[in-house]
């Protein structure tokens, strides 16, 4: 049987109608809709000669046994953000399904091929991204914090996990899944505007940005909006506001693709007649270079100390989460470029701003590469997320080429 990239597009459309609404995809991890999407995936693969199981972290594994147990992995995620797009995460999965289907039809491959559908890549409900892949990679070290996480309705993460048969205390048992992993491949929509601006369908991903994510709490004094003179205020929001603008200059100074985002500020008491007493600010900083990422953070901290003094308020930093920059495997990047050239005639190398499960697998020591397909208008995490159908089909064909090259490489002793 030959590869049928159009089938992938049809499956993505079917998933959209099954698990989306007028506002977009609703496959938030640890919800009923997500469970339904994963069950649908299992059904889709039921006719193939695969071993399938769910690991201790809730990741679903579909294994096509080969002559050798050493395995080439293809990964993706079925979960979405609320009101998300139709391609983020599930394009990777269904492209992987198509590659599995093509290879399975030709008999046992020389090495084992495994498709993994990672649990909770987005962290949309509890704010913790890459749950399943960090457990499998063995890098999950924040169980004590995870136990405290609650969603908007007050449900704890362990409670939500338990509803889906996952025990947080055992999640790291998923590590054994990577024991046989020789190489890991992931296709993903770019989720940014770079490939479209260059008029290119596909790109080789150099690595993923390192991330520093912090909660910054500014503390001043609530005071009456009418009776407190302007020069006698200790306004917590003033510190947050200054920092929200300063991070633009910090990103420009550090350069080389640096990005900083102040994604939210919550003010208390939050009423029109009071000076703000506390402002809780969220800050996300990313860079492909570890040294420069440290500079982004250091400069933001210095600026916050300065602003606190200027406004006679206090400032406190709390790290929510961080990950170092992760560079992908040189050999696999070469294969990825070859595959793209064969399908599209032209390739480009670019870093990934968003995080991906591939970063966790790479830092577990498994040679890894990602391929990006162009996103229209650079939009993702919205129902407006889209990619030309022609480009989606090219991405499936290129992933198939990449998988073939990687299987050959691993069969010849390459990979881990
Ligand atoms: Zn994704």
C-alpha cells in the first residue's frame, strides 16, 4: 500500500467535527472530549498489527514490531487548548498513523516503529505543559508542586488524572518506554509566521527555545482613589506596568530571536476606587541560547528591583517553570533536510519558539528532530489556525521520507 496524505487531511477534518465546536477544538487534556479523541485514534489503528497500551503517565503507545527491538518513535499529542486549532498536535499523530500504515503494509520493518500520543502537551487546564513526555523522559521533578495544582473549578491535578486512570505518584514509571528508543521524529505546524513569510512549505527545526516562566508579585498599599495624593501612593500596578514595557527593550538588547511576554496581571483589590495593593504578573522569556536566556532573566530582575524602588513597593519573584534550550540531532536534521528537499525542492532551518514534546525526548538523550509545516498568518491556539491542504499533504510525504531514512540509519547501527 502506498502513502495516502489526503487521508490524513480527511481524518483531521473528521476529528474536528467530532471534538470541536464553533469556537474551535475542545480537546483539553484530562477531559471527556480528549478521552473521546484518544479512543477514536485507537479505533483508527485497530486494523493494523500493532501492540497498543497506555503507560503510567497516560501516554498511548502503538508499536509495530520490527526485526530489532530498537525503535524509531513518531510522536504527537491529541490534546488542544480550549478553543484551539484543528492541526496543533493531531497533525503529527495522524501523519504518524499514515506512515505506520504504509510501513506495516510492507511487512515487518528492520527496526521497531512506535507512534506515541503524548498526554497533556498543552498544560491548558493546570498550567503544566509536557506532562506525559516529561514523565517518559524522566525529567518530571515537580510532583510536589503538581499535587497542589488546581483547575478553575478547584479540582486538583491528581483528582483529574485519577479520573483517567493515571496515578501521579507512578507517572515516572513511564520512563521505561524510552529504553528502546533509538530516534524520535515529530512533525508539527510552525505556529508562527516565518515559513509563510519566506513562501516555504516545510522547515527543519534546529531546536526548541529555552523558557523561563515566572510569577512576579508586586506589593504596595491599597488607598482611597480620591483622598490619596499622586506622590504619596504605593501603586503595585505601576511596577508591573513598567516591567511589561521594559521587557521589549530587554528582548531587543539581548537579540538573536529573544522573546518576552507578560501574559497577565491580576490586581487586588481590583476596584475602581482603590490604588492597587498587589499585582501578580506572569512573565515568559525564551531563547535558543542558554547564556542569552539567563541574560533575559537577569535584566528583567534588575529592572524590577529598580522599578520597585522608584514606586516604593516590594517585588518578589517565583519561578513557575523553566526548561533549557534543546538542540536537535545533527544527523537527523540532515535527513530532515533531505526529505524536505525531495518533496518541496527547497528547505529552511529555523528554531522553535513554542515548546514541544520533542524537547523532552531530546533531553532524555534520544536523537531527535522536528519538521515544521507552514502555518497560515502564523496563527495557532485559535480556531483560525490553518495550513494549505497542499502543504499538509507535503508534510505527510516528507515525514514518511524522514521516517524511511531514519529507519535505515537505525537499522545500520545509527541512533542511540
Ligand atoms: Zn502542539
